[in-house]
């Protein structure tokens, strides 16, 4: 058996037990969850020099007490059926004017629902594990998939997910028009389900394929976004869902719009769509905007719609509104550093974390392969580290405004 590299003591286990029964007392349970998360964090730090791809592979490098604490964490979560979240909550970037910004401005998001332990074993404060099915632009994951990934990656890694490409529209039976409150309630309920499963930040898409643009024009989108924001905040205030003990003040919401699909008319240019998306998200009190390509099988990429100069303009406009600006759409390794220099806050990757070609799926030994490859994730993260250097000392970046 390998020498234990991560150790805890009998006293560490007893410290948890002195808080009470972690399968009966919430106070003891959350303490056990926190201590288990610290063990996972030690694994993730050590993983920088190892080839591990899952927590299971590390068990032989933990002593008995460390494994016992991990078991107690799992038992506490299973008993109370409430997923933990990132220990600090999803903190916005310094560029977006956060009062308590995260350590690095630009984040690397890796999409998928299988093999998602790998990003957290690379550089867990730089990556976002995104739980989704990649057959669609925003392929929703199931609650159990989000929950299982939270169990696996611990509370030192951000988890994001999405709930839809477009709101599920509910109509007034008398008029046939959109029932804004009911439509927003459906979306908010999905968001809350994702949060309860362990997601730190949730994306909501506003694609709409109606050729006459009768339903989701700007006024209706804004009304729904404001209503969704209010309903989720009300769920926190009423204790229907718990706000993590951190310095954030809200669960962040990110609105997703697509350069191929106009908001008010089909003839809108991509730059007009993105600018309007930023205006809507800012006025609705959301925390970010993601611009992503809608159709994943045409070969169209983010750079086919937006130049670096346009991206710089959009990032600046988002930051002025207190928002983060996220980009997605078959972005390659070579494009990371130029894009980060435009001050985007997050770049999404699907194919680039799976194959050097950037394709989401490739035939390997006669079979389709869409597994995440650790060496590719490491290359992506290294590009971010070069383009967005860390502050010289912890807390070395001063906040720029009073936003969370």
C-alpha cells in the first residue's frame, strides 16, 4: 500500500464527534462536511504533481482517519439531502466591480457531466466545472448529476449548470398572451432545483425561434428576468433555500444569448444582440451575460461573430454595468490569451478539453470518444495563468466598487 500522503489524526475525527451526531445534528453535519472538504482540498493541491483523474484513485494515499472524515462528510450530506456549495460562494471578478473579488479574474469553464472531477484536480481555483449535456447549446443536466459532481469535487471548486436554452412559456388561457409570472416561476423553480443540488452559479438561456418575434422581445425578457431574480431572492429570504455562509449576497444568475438569434428581430447583428443582452441583464439585477453559439453542428465559432475589438467593447460595457462577460463557441487553445486580454471574465470549453482538434466527439479506435483529457485541461489552464497572472500576494488586488 502506498505511503499516506494526506493524513488526519484521531483527534481530528473526535473533534467532529464532539459537535454531535453528524447524521442527526445539522450543526455537526455541516462541521463534518467542512472537514471532509478540507481533505478533498488537500487531494486537489497534491494532484498538481500527480496524474489522478478521480478522487477514488487517491484513497490509497489517505490514512484511515482522513478516509473516515470523507465518509462522515458523505454520510452527513446523504442524511440531510442538502448539497453544500463552494465555501466562499461564486465571487465575481475584480473587473466586474466585486467588493470581495475572487483571486483570479479570468476563469476556465469545462462543460460536461462525466469525468468532471478532472478540472478540479488541475487548478481548482481557476476552473469552473459545468454540468451539462453537450448535444445542445445548453443541454440541461439532471439534479442527481449535479449532486454527484458536488460530492466528488468538494467545496473548493465552482460548479455551474444551466436550466434551458429558452424559457418554457406559459400562456394566459383567456388572452393567449404570455403569463409572465407563471413563465418566470417555472424558470425560477428550475434554477432553485439546480442550486439545491449544489450549483454555485446558474445559466438561463433566452433563445427564441419565433420568426415573427412576438413573444420574447426585450420588454418581455426584461420582465421575466426581473421576476426570476425576485423569486430566487425571495426563496433565500424565506429560508426555502439556504444562502451559503460567505461574502456574496445572492446566488448569481447568468443570462445566455446567441449571435444567430435576434432578440427583437431576426435581422439584428451579433454585436447588437450582445449589447442588448448586457443592457437587459444589468437592468434585471443579474450577474453576468454569456454569448454562445446556438447551433453546434454548423462549424460556426465565437470568432465568426465577434472580433477581439468587439469583445473588448462588450466586456467593458458589461463591467460598467457590474456584470461579468462570458464567451463560448468552439474557442481553441490558441485563442485564450488574446481573448483574456479583452477582459472577458470566463471562457467556456467543450471540445478543447476533449480533443486537440477542438471537436466535442472524435472516433478513437473505432468508437466515439467525448471524455475529458487531463493534459488538455492542463494546457487550457496554463494559458489562463499566463494571460491573467495572479496577484503577487494574497488579497493584493483592491476592490473597485461596492458590488458583491
